[in-house]
């Protein structure tokens, strides 16, 4: 049984399973709805020629020709080759055959591809008079394939695919420079029961590069056809009109005085772009679907954090039930009504096993480190034993992360109250805002610094009897189980930030950017090995480490400086000491620096 919200979703594979011929379906007449209908439709070659002839590209060709002595014609040919490699070129015959292939793969590996059809059809109705940008959550490289297949299914023009650092700014530039009247942004959440590349993503988070594409790799990838990846859910947030979002705040006429290729974003436009990005992520979060295995992963992670090596099936069922209730209370759409964990465990039998004693535990993994080129690692070269022990935890965390936005804000309140026991509202708000600021690069929130959202959060926590309030202030209830659950799922991030701050304190004030992340990983690996208390292996992931450095930069505790050909972080020691003291009080005593060994070695210096 599924939740009422999900009952409105349509499984687009149902008709494909029952029809006489999938080939007849992919051969049907297509008249796809275009996002931006124009009298003369530009071809892919037109776009490539426009790029090649653009003033900016021609200036780059001129400059390189002067610097290297290469002929401009040869450089132009090189540009044309690159444009052909990355350029969008639709061929209906290829689209149909890919549609047929993807149908067969989908029928083989997925139980269902479930789509909020009502929302999608409403979006389709709005298309036609402006560019449309689909913005799916990037939980899998399959996102762009899923979106293309959906468009093929619902007779919508197949979108061009693009991804990377600064893409939103590129999309907004023609709007800010008045090249187009509007842009429609569509936040999309794609929720996977099981991610195709879960082990690959775990490796990448730990700094192991993606393997090279090869014929043998291709045939290995075909092994996914033997696996069951459960359900896939696609939901859509409310479309965001660029014109309406920016309103009358942006003066687009400012860009009329300079050629387009020389245009730069104003500080206001940069700020508004970040605000739009934040709004898109919040809308993606609102339409996320929390699968049964997401909840199982939360329960297991909490269990391991308490020092257990696994949990009995009946205990897991009980925990999944109350965690599900908590998530629903805070607005989550979950696929779980009756507690049936068997289907979730079956899909993830490679990661989770049930022993003969009816204990649910992580499956041991053996990582082939010999096949990894250590010179291409993005971080520290973790040992064989470390990789074997941490990989299952990192893979499990991939299924915890989609639910963290329902946990992080509540967890911040809980850890503040656990430290203070009793605190007045103003002081609570001040400390809550500090934690939000610290983790602003980690958790996107719509209520940073908002007093009204803070009040709503306190009321929600009171409604589930997590906190109480009287004339003296706010304090925790006796709901210790839920409090520990929230704390345990938040602590890995708090501990990573704390460890980084303490390592920076041991530096000479100038930290080499290239070696910093690897040094943090090295230190956490040592701490995991020597500590008796549980330190979550996810603390080793490079994304959180990078987010921490970004946060410290935003808070002006560190700043980047160029020295010769290297980049260093210049550390404001006074502010850093203050920050360490603020963070430390929220950690359990056994995780604090005076308990951590061998943390006193100077590991970060300008000599690294």
C-alpha cells in the first residue's frame, strides 16, 4: 500500500508491460510540444555556426593565434570539432530506437517508473512561448535519460542536456541582458529505490576517480540487467518564471551599453542567481519521495551510531514505523503506509543482509585497491582495511541523504537544547541561526534567519512532544529515542567541520588548498582506527570537506590567496578559535579534541 499522495502517480511502464508490441508504441506519430515555438526553428548547425562566429570566440582564436603562431583557420577547425562533439543534434530515428532500448531496459530492471502525471501535463500546457529549463536532482547519471524518456513518452520535445559549475548563470545571462523575455525553471525530484551507480558514487565521494570508459567496462555495466532496482519516482515542483521571480528588482537595461560578449553579472545579479538556485533546491526537496529503503537506511545508520553491529528484524520494523511517522509529520511524502521492509531489503541485498539469527546488517565488501591509480586520487590514499570497512557505510549514507532536509533543522534545535538544558527563545534563535550559517553550504533551508520559520519549527517539535516550553524557556522532553536519532544523523557533519577547524588551528596560518582535503581525510582515517566510540565513515567524504571550507570562506574565517602558482587559505586564528569553541560544546565528550589522538600533530602547513 502506498501513501495517498503517491496514489496519483502513474506507472508509465504499466502500458508497456501489457501492450502487444513496444515497437508499435515507439513507432507512433510524434508531434512533440516545443518549449519555445518560433516561426523559423534554428537547426543544431545554425547554433554551432553562431557560436563559432561570435565575437568572443573569434577574439579567443585571434589571441591563441598570436601567442602560438597557429593559423586561425586551423584553430577554427578545432573549435568546430569541439562544437560537433558537444553540440545537440536530434535525429528522430535514433530517438525512436533509443526509446525502444530504454523501454526494454526499464521493464527489466525497474518495478515501476512512477510519474506525477497531473503536474507534468500542467507544465506541458505552459510550454511554447519561452525557454524551459528542466532541473532534476542529480542523484544519478540516469537523470537525463529518465527525463528524455519521459519527454518521449508524453510527446514533449527532447531537451538538450547540459551540466556543470556555473550553468545557472549561463542560462540566466540572455535573460539579464534582455535577449529573451522570460525563462521557465522546472524543479524536478527523481527518487530512486536503488541508484544504478551507488558504488561508483561512494568511490567518488572518497576521492577515487571514475573508471575510464572501455569495452570491457561496457560489458560489465550490462550486469545491471540481472538486478532489480525497485521503483523510480518523478515529481515536479511549481514552475518558476524568471521574470516573476526577479520582478522589478533587476534593471536589464543596464546591459545595453556594452556588447553582449563583454557583459558581466552585476553583484546584485550574482546574489539573485544564488537566491534562485536556493529556491530551486527547496522546491526539489518539497517534491521528494522518501522510499522505504531511505527510512531503513536512517534506522540502520542510527543503530550503528549507537555502537551496535546490526539490529533484529523486529526492531528494524519498529524503528522504520516511528521514523516514517516523524517524516510525515514534517511534510515528507513517503511510499510507506504499512511497514513492509522486505521489498526494500530485497532490492538492496548486495548491501544489506539478514543473518540466520534474523539480524539485519551491512554486507562486507572487498575493494580492489590494486586496480586504482593512486596518482589520480582526489584525496588521501585510504588503506585497504579502511576502504573495506567504510564503503558499505558510505553507500548506505547515499540513501540517508535524500531525507536529511527533514532532519537537519530539527537536529540543530535538539543539540542546542541537549547542551543548554534550559534556554530562552532569543538565545535559542541566536545559536540556531549560527548553526544554520555554519552549515549553509551543506543543508539548503528556506528559513535561515527567519523568525517566523523558527517559530513554526519550534511548534512542530512541540507537537511531536520533542520539546517543551514554560515561562523559564525551552527544554527537551523525555523522548530520548527520537532525540538521539536526530543527533546521530547530524553528528557526522558536525564532527567533520570540527575536525577541520582543529586541523587549521594546528597550521602556521597558511594552508595549501591542494593538500588540505587529503590531510583532513588522513586525520579522520586515523581517528576512526584508534577511537573506541563510533565515528561515521561518511566523515571522510570529500563533498562535506569541500562544503566546510566553503562555509569557512563565507564566514571570512579563511580566505584564498595566490602564492606563486599555488593557492593557499589564510586563516584568521582568532575567529577560528572562537568557532572551535562554539562547535565543540555540541559534540559528545569523547569526540572532542582533548580526547582525540593523534590530533596534536601539525598536519597542515604552507610547506605541504
